[in-house]
């Protein structure tokens, strides 16, 4: 065991070798590196899998031995300053290592097929490996300075990944928005670090917790200053985990490729803020005001994220606001002191949300091959529907992820969300009511996304939605035989021309037989990729994704079904402690918390009735609202819960319109920031620019011009006569004395 811990420092360096080698290869051997690009994907998956195996081994040792291992060596030594560098392996670290590596491996495998056609294939895997290395370094850090270094590297990598398609202005703006928003939080994080170092004199977690508790116990510290520093630390975590009011970057981050969304919003970047709060919880828990502040921000984020997801048209933006709401649940649990419950929901949510994002990526990937669907339209829920018969495996995957996130037993999120709801009722009845209502909203908006995507009838972009006529055209699935069926492109073109006479100039009228685009891997030799960008195929209906993508989805279904087992107490005759509680025992002892015995199943199911009932209510309400909508596309606006209102609006219509506008316009928070912060900054810049150009430069330039004209004027007054000089001198003195006299009289 000791031998394994000693070599844990190599964890972040293993995936770091991939971007270094790819960069060197592109610099020295660009053609060979590009032709052998699949080899780099294989190496990325292989190296991260090795790290995953090592992380699982460390986790098993943590469960069996309940120990904490820390190794530190000196880096900078001075008379008054000593900085140490090292790594820390404890239950929190081992949990994060398993999450990052397991989800990361699946995302890399998924990305190999999802981005096989993209020209930035190598760049993507270089960014992803660098991102994984930064996140792994962050979670094993032993002090605040190390965390801050890797914290900034994670932010840089997220900027590169969100703006991966930087030629699209929307993606470029999204990555800039994410970068600036996180810099605000990072500045507060840095101020908090410096404040605690000035107070305590150490960056190490062990010294930080011990010395701080002693100072609080002896009342030898300024409470207001400490509260301010603790809130500044939390601001850094709030920005990374998209907590109110620094949540505005998260939905715009969906402009990156879907695998990036799955990795960032499931187990990595957004989990970094959760990790920081959990790591510093021994520091926060002795300051009740800070804990109340954290729980307050958490409950606001829970409700706000759920309400903003109700009317989103973009499938990934809806899932992004869902992530925001679920992260609010975790922050709420940490603010209430429910350390085990928060980490439990972090685990279950990570796998469930990764499943949902990758399933949505399968939908988007399939929709992009349908004629008339650009990358922007392929994510629009309004233009979807009826994908069940075209994407059956993807539909099942998305349904399992939806059930899990809604808290339906026995899936993973049910076990963790139910505990959070029970703890919130005990903490505050108001928080309990809000959390309970938000659980119902979660079921509603998640099933809204599911129904609008998979149920009803599929409608192509150029089809008249009021028409019930369907064009006989068979959908071909890659999940089986029939991959070589021919499609006559001229037939498809003629059909589309009959449906619509607009926007068809981009299609050729030549008769040409084209094959359905099979898996790119079947078209290539091992590790060699053929340029097939000119062979893009067009279909009238979407088709199921490749087997590699479906394999990742099926594996995540397994996690969504059974990962909740780690939090279920099986030992009813003994202590009643589950695997997760035993795993977290050293950290729980550090927090001086007592674990309650959860072996009373009757009490557990009695408490679960309320959470399950509100979840089913949200599902049935979504069915009631959207059942007539997805069966008939005669009124597309009803998809967004509002529809075109008549001139005579009832009170119900006005309320419905208000809710829809609130949700669709993001609670007007982005507009408020644009008006006050962005607009205010621009106006301040204009005022500053005017002051600099007209006042500062004007005075300087005016003095020079005035000196020039005065000199020119005086030059002609000099005649060489002393009497003239005396006359002008007397006149100037008289005028000056007269002005001085007037000033003395009036003032």
C-alpha cells in the first residue's frame, strides 16, 4: 500500500505526455503526425485508462484502510518564508480521481468517433489530455497555492475547449464569456488565499485547519476579516461550479463539441468548485455565517437553474441549466454540513449527466446529417420529434438518464437526491419546500426535453408542419445490417423541392448515387484516416449513431443503474454503514461529524414517498402539457409552453407567458449584466477617453498653443522704448490689483 501511494505523484503527468508529444510531432513531422492521428487517440485512451486503474486501486485501499497519505518536499526556503510542494491522497481525492478518469476515458472513446470528420481532431485530443492532467493535478494538490496553479490551468483549458470551433463567432464569444466570468471568481479566490496566509501563515491544508481552529477557539482572530476571506474563497468555487450570480457562462459553454460538454459539466470543471468547497469545509464549518451563506447561494441556484431550463429550445442549454440546478443541490448540502450526502450526489449526478450529454450528442450527430439541418438547427428541440424509431438505443440511453436525474428509484440519483431533500427539511422548512418543488420542476423540464426529442413524428426542416402527409423513406440504422443501401440523391432533391421552394440552392440537381456514410473507421486502415470531407451524405431522416458511441452510452447506463449502490446500507444488523460512508470515514472524522444509522428501511421509504411523488407529478404534468403537442405539430409555439395568445388573454395565459419569458430570457440576468456591467464599462471608457483627450491632453496642448500666441503677440510689442515697457507693466499690475480687490470684496 505504501508503495502505491509513493508513486501517486505521476498521476497528472501520465496524460500530460500526450499534448507534449502531439505538439512536438506537429512541429517536427507534421504530415506523419496528421496521417497517424488515430494513434494519438488510442494513446490518450490508453494512458488515461492506466491512471484510472491506479485511481481505483488507491480508492480500494482507502476503503479498506481508512487512511490519509501526504507527501511534501520543500521548494522555496527563506528565513521568513517556506513553500512546500506535494500531494495528498485522502477519500475526497480518491473519489475525484475515479470520477475524472472513468468519465474521461468514456468521453475520449466517444470523441474518437464523434469528431472523426473534424479537421481539429488532433488539437481536440491534445486539449482534452491537457485538461485531464490539470484536473488530476488539482485534486491531488496538498496546499492552496498548488490548487490555484492547476485551477488556472483548468480555466485555460476550458477556454480552449469551449472555443474549439473558434471560427464561429458564437463559440468565440462563449469562450470569452466563460473566461472573463471565471477570472472574476479566480480573483476573489486569490484574495481569499492571501488573506488566510496573512492570518495563519501557511498554505498547507493540515496547518490551515489546525491553526485556524485554535485561533477561533481562543478568540484571537478578527471574525469579520475571516468571514470576508472565506466568502472570497467560495466566490472562486461559485464561478467554477456556475453558482448564482456567476452562472451566466455555463449555458453559452454549450457552443463547444458535445464531448466537451459531457466532460466539463459532468465530472471535471464544474466539479472543481464542489471539490474546493468540500476540501475547505473544515475551515468553513467553524464559521456559521459562511455556512449559511453557502447554503443560501445553493438554494437560489437550485431554483433558478430549474426555472431557466423550462423553456429552453436548445437541447444542450436545457441540460446545462439542469447541471446548474443539480450543482446547487450539492452546494446546498455542503452548506448544511451534509458532507457525505453532497459527495454522494456528486458521484451519481456525474455519471447520469455524462449519459445525458453523450446521448444528446448522439442526437445532434444524427440530426446534422438530415437535409436542411445546420449545426445550429440540429440542437433545436422545436425541429425534432419522433426520433424513437430512428434512434432507438439513443432514446433508451436518454430515458435512463432522465429517470435517474428525476430521482426515480432504483436509479442512481434517487438515493442521493432523496437524502438532500430530507436534510433540507431538517435544516430549514423554507429550504425544504424550495428543494422539494425544484425536484418536481426537474422531472418536468427533463421529460419535456425527452418528449420533444423522441416522441411524436419527425418533421424535416423544409416540411410544412400543418401537413399530415409523410414521404415514404426508410430510416437505416447502423445498429445492424443494411449499411450499404443506396439512396438516390436526385429523388431526395425532387421531394424537397416539392415541399419547399426556398433555401435549396446549395444542392446539386445532378443524378448521383451516394452511399450512407458508414463508420469512418471501416473506411480506413489502422491508425490511418482518409480525407472524406468531400463525401458528406445527406438524408431525409436521421439514423442511429455508430457502435462505438452506443457502447459508451450503454456502459453509462450501467453506471446510472448501479452506482447508487455505494450509498445503500446493506449491513442492517451491524453499524448500517454503507460503502461510501466507510470510504469517507477519515474525512468525516476530520469534520467531527457523526453518521446516523440508515438501516431502518421503513423510515427510509417513508421519507422517500414525498420525493418520488413530486418527481412523478412533474413527469405526469409534462405528459399532460406536451402530449397533444408532440402528436400534432400544427402549433409550434405550444412546444415552448406558451403558444400565440389571442387578443383576449386570460389570467392563466398571462401567468404562463410570464413564466415562459422569465425562463426563455434567462431571468433577464444576462440582459442586466449587459446593460449595467458591459454597457456601464463602455460608457465609463467613453467618459475616460473624453476626459483624457479633451481635458488632460487639451490642457497640455492648450498651454503650448497659448504660449505660442502670447510669444507671437509680445514679439511685436517690443519697440526698445523703456517708457512703453513701464506703461504696459503698470497696466498689468493695475489690472491684477483690481481683480484681487474684487475677489477680496466678494469672497
